[in-house]
C-alpha cells in the first residue's frame, strides 16, 4: 500500500432533485479518478437537500436502506468503474420508525464494507435533526480499504472529542467528516475544530461542507472544505466559500508514524484516570 494516497472530496450545491444530484457527484468522481484519486467522500446526505432546516413528515421520502437502497448500489457500481474507495452519506431507513444519518463506505472493488451512523444529533433552529434521526448505535468503525484505514464522523459529531479519539484508537489513518454547516454562530469553529482533532489524534481529516442556500430554509452553507494533516496543517488550499468544488490532494500517510513518534500522545494517554468522563 502506497504511503502517499491521492484523496478527493466534493462540496456541492443542491440541484433540486436526487437523480441530478447523484449524476453530478458521479461526474465529479470520474474527474477525481482521472486525476489519480483513489478515495473520495461526499457531503452529509449528499443525494438530498438539507431538509433538517424544517420538521415535516414529507422529508422521510429521502430515506432508503443501506446497503440495499438504490443510491448505495449505484455508488458500488461507481466504485468498480473508477477503482476508488467512496464514502457515501445518506438518510438511512433500517426498518419502519428506525432512521439514521449514515455514511456507507465502499471499497475500490465495489464491496460494501459497512457504515457509520451519526452519534450526536442536534435539535436547534435550522438543524432539527432529532425529528428525523435516531442516534447512531454501531460504534466508531474503521474500515480496512484499498487505500488504508478510513473512518467517518458526521457534521455535529465534530464538536465531541470522544469519537475522534475512538476512531484513532481503532486505527484510522483518514477520517471523512461530511457536514452541512452554515454561516453564523459556529462558523469560526470550522477551521479550528478539525485541525485540532487531527493534531490530538494524529491522523488526516477530510472536512466537507455543503455550499449555497437551499429551498427549505435560509441556512447559507459556506463550503471551505479541506484536508488537514496530523500536524494540523491544511493540505493545499481551502475550497471556495461560495462555489462548488472538487478538491484533490496527496496525503502522505508516513507522516502519521512520524508525528506519533515525535509527539507520542497515544503513549501518554491515561485511560485509567478517565472514568469520570463517561459518567452521566
């Protein structure tokens, strides 16, 4: 497995319908593969609008099974076509009444490796997610992919350091963080929290945000997606804050061992002293 992995992410505007949204991401994936990318990730519930700006039962229509729904199956075909690992965030229905904010992880040969379900579910103005989603219940899996060990942490999760750490303990080298976050109270945290998490846990993070204003509310999604390395440094430029963009970057995974040997944060952890952190 190569030390240097060419990775991609997409920040996109909502097209108005699922079919054209998926088709747009397929074209971006093909463009990334043409540039030599071996892994790509999309934004939170990438094939739908960010419907959580409102609380209306009509929006359950965006949900589909994972992995047996049409979008994940189509992304498996795309992975086989392009030879890329693909991180696919969707609205999942497990059974009647059981809905999750989920990301499927598909290997470069089209194999469905598993999924991550968002743990931390916000319920504040413009982000009414508890109306739709149950909290994730399948832990913090890290997937052994063709490019290395890949994990996922979704949007609001990023404010909680515990999951970032568990992904590191589970062996993650690259964590995709698909999001839908808008200008306002927490915007200044966007280029603070993920770099800090990359430093604290000594791996790469792909931070993906939507871009633009959509039909179900006035949230202004500000893009500025990026890759950040284990030293907390951006890998190349941060994406536009107003236009959709494909970002392709080379990630040198040998930096992970270098940083862990230099800073030794995992060596100096004190889990024996942390019992109080998990008390209700």
